[in-house]
């Protein structure tokens, strides 16, 4: 049986047994059914990698910006199409001076919560971030084939993917082809920073979860069965955001840059391997380029400092403002000046609670200052900091009855356009100088990540009372995850 199956394999494959570990350069592997110069098969990871590289005319390690932006633009178009198809108010908002309304919408951004609810903000937007991250990774030749468990190379790939997702999610929220510019979302719904922070960060967490599923249960299954439909379903539905990113790149949803395909010669090879008692999902192939990348990264690891030159932190926070509670989150960036000192910049927002029905409030802070961390190279790293900047506090009162009347008039046609928030809400706002002083401690998990266990600060703002919001003095607690850049 094995000899009969192997007789059907291409000649170049017949003298490779399932137990062989053949190191293959992606530029030297091809599908025997593909004629020289013809398009590569979408189901052949090695061929598509090489052909895309040749077609782009760029260096083999360069990020492929043009294909990545094309695929991201297609993804943006799909999301906008869904908005316009399902949101009548959004369609009606495509009117008026585009640039002026775009700037007005961007200027409304404040606070943390945007009123979308938990499912949209903490599940839907991370899914969007994961798709964008996979689009970035599949256009990053140096790291597109890495898998969970590949050490430093894997974490670098996630960092690069998160950076691409941050760029595209910022464009989606505030850019020229965004919710703010097409439909002017912030003029009609509650604005907030939650999407800017959550989309790339929790999107990366979602992508890591899919990578774990792909690396272990799906790869295990590929070593146990050659049934292409079973494997197609496992790859496609087991990694939904990776599958969608593949589709945005005009690739088959079950495509993998890291492993052989499911049909054609790879199906025959897998069938022969399993019949012979093998269980290797790579079927003897290794990506020579990936192996060189991992080896070089491992050799370089000892050359990096223990004190991170750059730290990026995503946090959840609670602040007690006067007699009211404020719940939200924020992002912090820190650049190291020397082993003990950093310059810190912070942007955070929170939703103020304790109001009557149809009232809401929020706080936005933006500050910068020095941080002293005397044990930055140690696993447990305490620190103290003083930040100075500004705070903006907003209180809104919704006239629900007027809103219902205006919407009814718009539905009937007596009101020409969908009503903006300003037509049925009263807003009081104040801005002023602010400072925060305090400290906390981090626990280093590995060279790439640390856990901000606790950060406690006294805050003071030079603000008047905004209706019943007393924002002048507060006590703030936060915790989160720290990405340490430059240590790995």
C-alpha cells in the first residue's frame, strides 16, 4: 500500500521518508503541478511565501507594506459595509462637510466607555484586533511562519503584529476612513478611548489563544488523520480570525505559512506517512529560513539589558473622586534615561458612576513625568513617580423624552436628518491642570512581560465642581500588563 501511494508522489518527494527531517528553503520548494512562472497554489505555504516575495521586488526580510495595507483596506471596507447595511442612522449621517464633521467627531473623543456594551467592546473589538494582527503577520516574511512555542522569535512576531493592529485600529476609530469620518460616530453616540486601547492589546491576547489552539490540538490532529475535510474544518473554525485574515489576503481560509497544505501532493504525503505509522504534522519539512531566524534570535538574547529601554503598559483603573467612583483603563509609555530613571507618559479615562438615570460622567487625564525604579533589573521592581498634565471632566444629562420625539420625527420624515447627541443632551465640562504622585511595583514574568501588580496614587486637579462631580482630589489604583521592549 505504501509503495503504491509513494509511486504517485512527485519524483522530488519519493526519496524522502516520513521520518526524514528535510530542511527546505521556501524559495527552493514548489508544487510540481505549478509551471515555472505560473501563479503558486494557495494551498502551498512554501510556494506562496516565495512567490509573494519575488512579486513584491523587496528584500526577503522586509515587511510587505503594500500588500498589508491593501488587505487592511479590504477588511476596513468589509466592516464599513456591515455598518452601512445594518445602521440606518449611520447611512443618514453621510452628509454635510466631510472634513469639518470628521474633525468635530474626533474632537468629541473623551473618557473611557463608549456605550457599546461588553460584547462589542471586549469581544468584538479584540476579534477585530486579532484579524489585523494576523494580516500584519502574514505580510512579515521574517516572522510569518513562527508558531507558539518558538521562543523569542514568536514574541517578536506578536509585538510586530500588535503594532500593526494598533495602527489600523487607530485608523478605524479616528482616521480618514474611520467611524469618525464616515458616519461621525462620536457626534451621535457616547465617545470613549476604550476601543483604541482594547483593540490591539486584547486582540493580541485573542491571537495568542488561537496560536495555542493551532500549535497543539490542531497540529496533533494533522498527525492523526489525512482526511482533508476534517483538517479544513479544524484549521478554519479552530482559528476564526486567522482564517478571516487569510481571506483578506485572497488565500484559502485554512492556509498555514508554517505547515504543508491539505490537498494534492500534501494530502498524498500525509496519507502515506500515517499509513507508515508516522505522526509528524510537518511531514519531514522544516523552514530553513525560520530556523535561521530562531537561531540568530537565540544567539542575540544574551546581548540585551535586563532594564527595559521601552515599556508599554495597558491598565485597568479605579479612582475615587470625591464621593463618586470612576472605573476605566489607560495606557502608559515609559522611556529609560538610565538604569534607575524613566520618563513616563500616560493617557487614561474612566466612567464616573453614582448618577441618577439618564445622567453620565467621565474623566480623561493626560500626564507626563519622571519615574524612579531602583531595582529595574530585578524580578520584583518597586517604583515611585510624579506626573503632571491635565484632566477633563464631563457631565451629561440625557433628555430621553426629547430623544424619543426626535427619533420618531426622523423616522416619519418630518426631521430631515438623524439627530445628533447635542440635540437632546446637555453637557457641562471643565478642564484644568492635574498631577498624580505615588508608586507601585512590577513582577517580571519573563524578558518580554511583567505584571503591574499594584499602582497607588494621590491625584489633584485644579478644577471647579462640574455639577455634582468633585474632581479636585482623588485616590487612584491601577494594575495591568507591561510589555518590555529591548530586553529580548
